[in-house]
C-alpha cells in the first residue's frame, strides 16, 4: 500500500498556466539579483581535527555538518548546474571552498532532503557512495539509490 501524507492545515497547491508566465517573468527579471555581489568570506577550518564542530557550505544545497564526532553531508549537489535544463543556465553558486569534496574520506551519513535534481545529484552520489556509512532519505527516495 502506498503511503499518503495529509497536511494538518489546508494548503492551496493549485497551479494555473498564468502562474508559469509570472514565475518565468520573475525569474528572468530577478536573475541578476540572485547572487551575492562579491564572494562570501571563506573561513579555513582544520579538516584533520575530528573533534572540531563545524558547518561547511559547499554552495547551493550542499553542506557538511561535523557534530559530536560525526560527519554528516546534507544534499550533496556538487555538479556545475543546479538544473538538468542548460537553457536556464542555472550555474550553482559556490565560489571557493574551505574544504574540498576530495577531502571527504569518511562520511557517517548523507542526508537527502528531497529528490529534486539540485539536492539528489547522480554524479555526486556516485562519487561519494563508497565513503558513506548510511544514507537517510525521505519516503520514496531510496529507490533512486538502490541498484
């Protein structure tokens, strides 16, 4: 039996064709305002210090959380584009990193929030899968990770 979730509070999720036109207009009008004017400051961390608690943002949805001796990688999207459609030129924001993904040798868990392209990236998962102890994913997402 397929699971179904019900919002406790009524939420209107209707979508009309005119909404698409408005979204596209807003996207192209606001596109230049979506990125910081200058790169965000980089604070270097001691990547070899396993006891150091930290959060590292890799750009777009990808973040690394080190807490209580555990290393958690959230939504590892390390691709160049945050969309499968090049026409939108959705180059992800990243700048430079204080920690490179190649430095991620042992990951306790990868947590995927949902199965959108910019949060569940096939190439990123394939690069990391052998270094991860566990994957935590929402209902229905495991099918994308199992061969």
